[in-house]
C-alpha cells in the first residue's frame, strides 16, 4: 500500500517551488549500514533492495523477510461515539469486529472513489488504523473534517512498523517473543500485545505478500534493536521495496496510487468484500448510491489479472486491446520470479473480464498477447 508523493508549488512570482525535504525513518542508518540502496518513496528515504530483488523475493517466499514499513500512517481513533462516527466514514460493520481483530476497509469520497485503503483493528475503547504512507496526511485531514469534535485522532508518530513475512516467519518470531498468550494463538487478521527485545510490541498476523507473516508496531527508538534481533535469526534477511512490490503483485494485492485511486470504485477494484453485509443493506457511507448500484447491476469495468507470454514485462499505463478496440489500461505489471513469466493487473471493460479471454497489450508500438486469469497469481498462504 503506498505510492505517490506530491510536491507543492508556489503560484506566480519569480520564486521557484522547493520540494519538501525527504524524510528519514527510524531505521535509515540501519538500512544504509546493511547495504540497502535507498530511494525516495512516499516522502521518505527507503531501501529498494539489498542483494537483489529476485533473490530477496525468493528468500521471502521460501524463508522469512523483514520489511520496514514505518512510512505507513498509524492512527488511534477514540472518544465518545467513535464507533458510530467511524462507520459513517467507512463502509465497514464495526459491530461485528471483535477486540484485537483486523479488518480491511476503504476511505471513500462522496462519489464512491477510493481515497485510500486501510486496516482497522478494535483496540480497547477505540480503533487502530494503518493507512498508506503517501496518503496519510490527506487521510488525517479528511478524517478530522469528517469526524465529530468528540472523536480524537492520535497519529502514532513515535511508533515504527515492521513486517516479517514468509513461511518461516512464525518460527523466527516465536523464538524471541513473549507474552501472556502464545504467538500461536494468532491466526490471520488477529493481533495482540507482546514483548520483543524488552519493549511492548503490538503484533498482528497480517501482511502484504500473500505469505504467512506478522506486522509489528514498536517504539521508534527500539526499532534497530528489534530489527537486529529478528535478523539474527537464521531464517530472516532484510528485504527492500522492490521485492515487496513483486510479492504483492503475485498475490494480486492492489497498490494505492496505481491500482486504486479516486477514479476507481471498490466494485471496479474487485474489493467489494470490504463492504460488509449490513452496510450493503443500510448504506449510509460515502458514495453508497453509486457503489450499491454497481453491486446490484455490475460495474462498467473491473480490475483483472493478466498472464503474458514470453519474458517481456509490461508496466503501468500500457493500453489493453481486444482486436482494434482499446478495452482497458494496465495499472501494475512485472516479471513474476515465482511463475517465471510476466504478469499484470489492469482495469478492463466488463465485456472482456472472463477468465480465459484473449487480449493484447501495447508496448512501444507492438502488441503482446495476454490472457485474463484469476487472482491471486500465486496462492495465498495465510495461517487461518
């Protein structure tokens, strides 16, 4: 989840616009000391790779990778009437969300366009939200405007967030974590309070790779110690943004700012599961009129998976054709290290979304054959 980073400019006059200074995360020096190649992403310096994207991708699929996702926004929403107030902003049924359970949701505009996708957890008397890094300031502003004054929004700026992902993630983390309840009590989309390297840690069994794994929120000042502890386990290596993107693409998971935007609705994005049954009946959330109509009658286009022949990867923005007619546009694409062929996601007109439909993708004036396939491209291995 995360994405584009806007630069504010001055209007008129002779002064040139200055880009805001790129931020650093708590583990900035840690990444550099381990050979991380740093790039600007979502307003921060972040590691794109260490030893190579394919090697890191494969390691995560086979063992366990540690990702720094501290650029994400962590928010705690609380106060009088918080549940009703938050339900008016999100298309979620919070009454069925149990303590320390996570649920995927969406921040929508009044036309049903997606402003962000996020995770919601019930924490004691309030709700813990994790939002995308590139949109977190806009999200906070939107929530402040939409929620009543009695509801508090606490931005947990002093908290770092790590993701430990892969089939050996449990074995590595279980060796070093402690708590009132065992780590094995956590199943997919459940969380709890633990101790890690002597500090309090909020740990949820969740992630963005399609693999089993955990997201770990800790005090920022303890991030390096926790990262050292985890990477001292033989199953664990640090992994950069490049492999994070190829892993989420294989898992069929959309990325905000690419596969999701205010121009896309949850139904078009194939995220209707984020609109709970009661909300589909009652409505009462932003964009409900459009979204409920699309649920009932179908959307004009849908996000689909595409499998390509050969080895030539295609990228965001490429046109998708059925014969001579353009029927869609690519939003994510790349070479799949696991499947050993190119894959992509695209928004395609509803008449051409059935699995097995033959399409073509335009690349530098040439047409590459592609076929619509179900997602995920690589089966999820969540621990349910």
